[in-house]
């Protein structure tokens, strides 16, 4: 446990001192601020535009931090060989994967928290009335980033180059929002395509389950889909971590 | 484990690398059928040309690579097991570190991973920093370090958990004459304290000064093990033995 925390702590520290991480957070804050400009163009929907634009910005920049963090930390650690000095210590290899994941999640969570605090300050300045539904959407966004962090970590251990791991992580993120559309198209393309489509969608993360901000305003939306989404996110994350740990345990350096 | 157990015991160790690209698998030999035993308290040197299998042998001993055949034991424990790792301090050929962390932070990190109790860790860090003469610079970020300073911190992390066996991969490569002398003194001092030292090197003169026994690797095979008595008092004798062993090893390999 102590070694997991040590790796998590140093992952966070490494990310926090990385200029790229700070630039991404700063750029995210600038974009959140830019939502004021878009809001001004939206007339009486100003607050709604600032709200949506800010949430999307925080999610995309959270995702960018997670993907680039997972890829640079793990792939570069293997390329730069700093991993030698960790793996020659008496810690089981899965602990390394878990420590990296927790540290990265903490760093991504911190960057998203900073962006959201800034975002909600702007909203309050514009006279926004707090909506509990929006606050319920935030943890779901966090869970989506958790899934993507675990998946990016898995990609970084599966593919040997950083660009390939990054491209696949982003591809999974995009396709993960279109599970229903993929199923629909596969269904119309024939029996085999249907089976292949179902299998593909089972492997893909179903991120639309975690897109609470799009549906939370709909009438009759209750707690059940949120709990289902949260359970799914936890299971998917655990599966990614278990696969990462298994892959990493067999890896040679 | 008692004192009678060998520090390192290698039996029939082979490693073949397999690399596949677009369905085509290429294999290359890392090491082939190495059998060797290093006793506790011994300084053992591994000599060989580039690509002869020195680093592969070390990686197999540390559990960074898995053998294709044979096995390695460290103080009676399988290489790569937590018990074996606890007994080993590793100095890699090139210092690899986190550029955003300071020397002291890096040592604390490795100390925690090595299982040093939290209460003892600070005192132990200062102790090893003093040993490698890095106390004054330990607070600086590692990206500001010179090569010599990086080498000292690398050595400090290897000594941090007071291991019984030090595995040093090319410890004198790239050091200036002063650094070379300091490294020699440190290795000698560690051995005086009862530590077993296993190191690979290109530098025959350093191996000659430090080792009780030397193994010569040729094309992945352990061609010969030489005792100190075979070169002691005869300047250049180890070099002669090395050159003739490598030449006959290559002849055998080609025939």
C-alpha cells in the first residue's frame, strides 16, 4: 500500500511540475473565460451557453490531460528507462500500474476542479441560479475521465509508441460516444456485421451512459441511470486496470 | 538464508530475443547456457565486448527480463522475487531519473519503494548523500545535474536500502579520473563491509584492480572464469587473457 501511494504521489508531483500540464490547464481556463464572449452573442441564452461551453471545455481538457499524462508517463518511462529503478525494488508490478493510475487521476481531477471552480465563479457572476441537476452531472463527467484514464493507461501498455497509444485512446473516446449509432448501422448491414458490431460495442467504453449533462434536464430523469452509469464506469475501469496489470506483469525491459 | 548460500547462482541461463514485425518473427541470441556462481563477499567482474550479453545477464538477474531457459537465484531466491530484489542494489549504465524531481526527492521515492521505514528514511538519505558527497546539491532539480552528479545519485539510490549485493552495470563508464578513483574507493569500501559486488565493465584496468574473479563473455557464452591469482602481480596479464579468450571464442563461434 505504501509503495502504491509513493508512486501515486510522485506521479502527481511529476505531472504538476510538467510545463505541458500547466499550459493545458491554463489554456483550458482561457477557453472557459472565452465562454463569456460566446455567451454575449447568445442573447437571453447567455447563461446556458456559458454553462454548456464551460462543461465541455473542462471535459475535453480533462481528457487531454488524462490521455497525454498516461501516454507520456508510462511510454516515456519505458523509453527513458527510469522504470528499471522502480522494477528492481521489491514491489509487485501491478502496484506500479495502480499507483500510476491513482496519481494521474489525482492530477487530472485537480486540473478539472480548477477549471470548474473558475467556470462556476463566472456563472455566479452572471447571476446563474444553481441547478442541482448540473451538480449531479459533474461527478458523471469525473467518472468518464476515470474510464478514459484507465483506458489510456491500457493503450500505453499495449502499444509500443506514444503516438499510436494517443491516437487509439482518442479514437476510443470518440467511438465511445457513438455506441448506439454503431449498433444501428451494424444491425442493418447483416447478421455477421450485427454480431461483430455487438462485440465491438461491448469492448468500447459506453461513454454516452456517463453523458448526464445532455439528458439530466429531460422530464422524468431519475437517479437510476446515474447509478447504473457509475457502476458501469467502475467495472470498466477495474477491467482496464486488471488487463493493464496482467500485461505489465509479463512485459520485459 | 545462511552464509553458505551463493550470492548469485546461475544455471544454464539462456535468453533469446524475439521481435515480430508485420507477422515476421526475428530472433537474436542474448546469452546462451551460462552457468556461474558468485559467493557472498566476492567482487566479481563481467568482461565482454559490446553485445556480448553483459547487460542481458544483469537484467535477467534483476527480473527485468525473463529467461528462455535456465534460472537465476539471488541468495537462494528466484531472480525478480521481492526477497531477491530486497537484497539487491542496482546501478544502471546510464543514470535514468525524473528531471522534475530533486536528488533528495528521488531518494525518498526509492526509499519508500524499498520499504525503508518512514522514521528512518531521512537519516538514511543523508547518510548515503554524505557517502557519495552530494549533500550540498541534493535539493536541486535533477535536470540541472552534471553527468558525474547523476552518477553519484544513482549510486546513492543503489546503496539506500543497504543491500547485501550490489549489481553495477558499467559503473566507471564516462567518469573522469577523479570520479573513477572515487568510484573505486566506494566499491572497495562496500566490499570491506561485506557486500557482494557484481559488475560489468569494458575497463580491464578497473576490473583488474577490484575483482577477485572475472568472467569473460563472448557472443553470449561464458567463455572463461579467471581467478585473481592468474593475473595478480603481472601487469597487462588480464588483458592478454581477455584478448586471447575473445579471439578463440569468436573462432569457435564462426567454425
